[in-house]
């Protein structure tokens, strides 16, 4: 399903619609609908069996008017340049709507990381840095983990960059391990950020969290802590989660009468988000087809896996009681799904607002690296809550003022901030 959707075309279509509403100058719009810089390169890796294999790598830098580019690195078998372009573009809007002084970037390698040994992963990470080190850095582009990458990988990448530039430079990568320049609270940040925005949406809609049920797609980092937060912070119930099983090469949906226990599932999931099916079944979990998650009875839907998952084909399968769709993933809902949400009065929390907790806490990590002084977990999460709440309120206020859909309002807030930064820097006067 997701393979049929071009994420970059979707990102441009979303932007074009709002640019028209804002009556944005066509030249300015053309600057913003395309990345400023793109890198495509080959990474030779010596495998453990002695063979040499070459992998395709990418990095896209969308817009750095507000500050250094920022964005994750994906190791994924289905990675494409257009996917990276889309994610870099959304990252620009994400940083702007969260009001942090960064721009949008994204990177990746076409590879299934579960097929690699630890040594091969390290070689690939260092190879990516060797290809890009002259074009990244704490003041121009700061990568982070994403699908298929981990804090340990960020530690290797930071080390390789530090070797190449000749000085310890922790701020060049974020999402690093604790003790290696990482920040407390970063692991939970994206998922908890999703829940902070869901909490604010419930206040806005006068919905009781304790009587709410969520259906969640995915069980990677974002879904894990979104599920835990929905239960522990809001007092709600999680009907199900889904995950890609790297052994069977297919997705499954896991549910349980009375709701799942996220903390239990965290004890039986591997680093790639694959739940141990046998252990789950032994604990009474029902295992169904991977698409079953969207059909579960719930009032909150949290697609938190891959882009293009809620489409014109799947949106009609949702529970009729869904009141909130919180986009934990990047680009999970297509423009056709948006039309369904509008028609059925479903409140949407758009991706680059909903999942901005990760990049916000990555920014906090950079700040701590620069200070060489680290905050407590409580401080990090409190600052994150403040940022996410402020961002949500700025978008909902714009939505009500302009009488526009939440995604359009988020774009309006973000585009205005980026265009203002471009103007203040003289980029739009012809003298820059």
C-alpha cells in the first residue's frame, strides 16, 4: 500500500494548497517546495564474510533559514530519494511549528539493517559519515536516528565525525546513547510528545481521557511510548498495536480483551520493533493481520509506523467512533484521507505537530552538548511538554481564526515563520 504513494508528491500537494490560501509569492513558494541541497552517494562496506558490497546513501537539506538542518537517518530497504525529500521538507515545517531554531534535513541508506551484523552496521555508519562529513556539522546539519537506526549508531557516527575533524564534537549527531553525549528523556520524547498533543486535543474537544480507547499502528519507538503514555498519562486504554515481523516479513496486529499492556510488550520486543509472537500469544494476546489495527473499536487513532497508511482505501474501515487522528508517523494520512476527516468532523493532529517531540528533544540535546551541562529527565520532559503544548495552541488558534483544517493551520504557522526568517536574512530581496 505505502509503496504506491509518492511521499514527496504528497508533501508538495499539501504545501501548494496552503501556499494558495496564504497568497504566497509564486517565487517564494517555488523556493520552499523544493530542497535547497541534495546528496546521493555510494558507501562501500566490507562484510564479515570478506566480500565488498556497495550501498546507496542519501542526504537532503531542505531549508536552513531558521537554523542548521536537522533530521534523522533511515536504514530501510524501501528508502528512496523522494521519501527523503518529503521527510526533509516535513522536518522544516516541524521545526518551525515547534518554534525551535532549526531547518529540515533527512538522510538514509537503502538497506535492511536486520540483515547486518554489528560490525557491518558500524562500518556502514562510519561510511555514511565519510561521504557526508564536509556537509554536516553542529552549525549546518545535525542528523539523528530514525527507522532502522539506534543511539549506538549515532554514537559511532559522532565518533567518526570527531576523528575526521580532529576534535570531540558531540553536537553533530543527536539521539546518542546516555554517557556518550545523549540526553535523558530522548527515548520517550516522540511518543510522549504525541500524547501531550492528544491530551490538549481532548481538552479542546472536551473528551475524557479516562474513557478513551486508542488504536495504534506500529510498535517502534514512537508507538511504544505513545501507548505507554496513553495509559499512564491519560488513563485510557490501548485496544491494539501493530508491528512488522522481521522474521515472517509481514505485519501483525496485537490486541487483548481489556486493552494491551504496553510495558509488558516492551519486555518482548526487539530493537526493530518486532514483538515476540509466541510470548504474546502465551500471555493471551490475539494476533491478527497487520491491517486489522485500523478496524478496532476506538475513539483515537494513532498511525505511528510508515507514511501513506491511511488512504482512500483504508479510511472507511475506521471505527465510526473515531474523534481524533494523531499522526505519530510522518505522512501517514493521504490527502484523500484528509477529505474524509473533514467530511466526518474528525479532529486531525498533523504529523509535523504531533510527532515534533523527537526533534524538540534532539534540540535540547544539542543545547546540552554546547553547554557541556546535562539536565535531569524531569527537566527535559517538562520543557518538552511546554513546547508541545505551546505549539498545539498556536496551531489550534490559527485553525479557529482562519476557519481552516488543522493541517492547513499548521502549515500556515510554519510557512509564515520560515518566510519571515528568509526575509529577515535578506534572502528575498535579491541582495543575499
